[in-house]
C-alpha cells in the first residue's frame, strides 16, 4: 500500500508498516487503509504519527474517531464505547488556557489529595491511597455501568454519568463522570471526600 499525503512531509515507512500490520489477537487488522490514510493526512507531524504505532490496541482501533472528535489519540490513556459512541480519557490539562482543564491531570490535581495544588479547591477527593490507574478503573466502571443524568441547560454540550462505587472497608459513594458531547472525559469525582 502506498499512502500519499495532502501535506508535504516525509513519511516514515516503519510507522506505515506498524500501522498497516497492527492486528488483534485473532489476526484481524485494527485499521483500514482509509483509517491509515486519514491519520497520515491529519496528524500534524511525523514524530507524533510515529507515537500512534505504539498505542495500545484499544486506543489505536478508535484513533480515527478520537481524532475526528478533536481528541488526541497519542495522549489517550484509555477508551471504551457506550451506546455505540467512543468515550476516552486523555492525559489532559491540569490548568489550561482560558481556564479549560480536563482529563486525568485535571482529575488528579483537583480531586486527589496528592494533586499538584488544586486538591481541596472546590472538589471532593478520591481516596489518598488511590493511584491514577485506580481512578481510571473507577471512571470506566462508571462509564460502562452507570446511569446517564438528564442534560443540564447550564452546561450545554456536556453530560454526566454516575454510579455508586464500593471503595472498600464499607465505604461507598456516588461517583460522577463529566464528558463533552464528543465523548472526551472532562472530569470525575466522588460526591463526598472518601478519606
């Protein structure tokens, strides 16, 4: 297969081969030729495109959908589907331009006691012994089995899924996960501090 880009930049044949030959456990290709062409046409530079070849299978298979939704597959930590829609968690931004923050960095900084300064500032806390992986597991448990709340007219383009989570030692609490309408996870938090 020969890919021709709309952009004039050198193509890394190693990256092309890795993307073309990426298969699941049953030997099925993860990306179609049109998916690969889309990536080559829309990923800004060769170095970033090369990172796509190292993505986990679950992220790679949804990379085009994430990119088409203005997400960044190269910074995506985990992905799933809910009601036929791709939902993903990016590394995100703790404090972004214009106050826009989202993803794991926002969640960790605002909703974990070991966060980088925002913890306790208007946000309830996950348990102090929870790692980012533990929080990610909670988030995806909520996404996969939680209840979607009615849309809030004060937050157009965003929706919330919630589920009661057992944190162990007889402690359970409702956890809410906020997403934008493209499926990008913006935030997640328990209703009350866990520790």
